[in-house]
C-alpha cells in the first residue's frame, strides 16, 4: 500500500501549519533554555520543510533532513521558490552525521511516532546529541497520547479537516473508531482517507498509518537511558504557559531537551 508521504504536494496542502505561532513558541523556548545568540537549526523528518523554510526566511542557517527522497526533492523545490538557502540531507533519524553540529534540533508533528522501540529511541537521541553543540537543544513535538490511546470522541484533535490551495481542496479523515491498537507493541494503525479535488477532478486515496504510542513516562525513560539529555520542560501547546496535562487546552506533547554537560 502506498503512503501519504508519496504525495508531497498533497501532503504540503493537507498539513499546513500556523508557522507564526509555532516559530514564536520555538524562539521563546530558545530564549528560556539556551544562551546561543544566533542558533543554527536542524529540522528532522522535515517533509515539506515548513519550519526549515520559515527559519531560513528569518536568515538563520538551517539543515533539513528526511528519509523520503521525494519529500526532500519537493522541499528543495519549495526552498528555491522561497529563495532561501537550506542544506537538505536525505537520511534517516537513527544514523546520520552532519558536517558541522547545530545548536537546535527540531522534530515536529508526529515524526518520532515512526520510532517503535525504546532501543531505537535511545539510539536516535544519542545520534541527535552527537550532532548538537554543547548545551544544544532538542525540541520534540508529538501528539498528545490520548489521540492514540482513546477513541475519536476523546481525542485532542479533530480527525477530519479540509484545506485548500492553488485550486486544490483536500478533505482528510485521520482514523476512525475501529483503528486497531496493539497493546503489546504499543502501536496504533490509523486508517487514513484523503479526498483530493484538483480543479474539479476528484480522487480518493486510502492509507494505513502505523504509529508508535509514546507516553511522557516512556519518553522520560528513553531520555534517561540515552545519558545525553536532560528534560527541561514538557508543554501541551505551542505556548510556554501551557503545561502538559490532561486538560482540553493541552493537545500536544512538546518536550524540550538540553544536551548534558560532559
């Protein structure tokens, strides 16, 4: 079965971000937890490189990494359209090496939900730490665990949404009540439907999206096992005043990690 990541243009439209809000939050986190005046950034699992391109527009030095060659090619084309300079790398998140370390690494949306074991999460964290400067930050956005553990009625985010751009309208349905949860492997398989109306021509796509369920306790365990980071904070929204909890105002799980001094 094909993946939604095989359609970069449609993915780009379907998953548009509130970049002004999110970059304000990222800068607030850096101001709170870092002393670097002009940080260099790495966005991992970048997809269309929303954040990398926005940061490059702000004149920061940025690297964007993704395992999907088609996504990297698409993101590079978008960077050219934006007239920004980004260093793109096609590689996975478990075993990459940058030419020079960065000050801030980003993993946005549900990128780390594609890491399925504690061992691989620890490997990933150690790999990221090796590519960060001393006292570097790693900012991780993940879904709120209830989006993966509970039924649709109890989810923090709406599983249905519509977006439009450039004559294309996309209706997304991300999962349903019958999506299977594997309580042993701690995964959930989302049945995803994407209906694309491209200038009057309608096409429907169906995908299966397997995601690992990462709770705050499991993330804390992986961070401790890595021996590379301290956990500075966990936020429930792109707002440093919103703590991570089970309230309706907490709809993401955003962790701020800082490299441990040797």
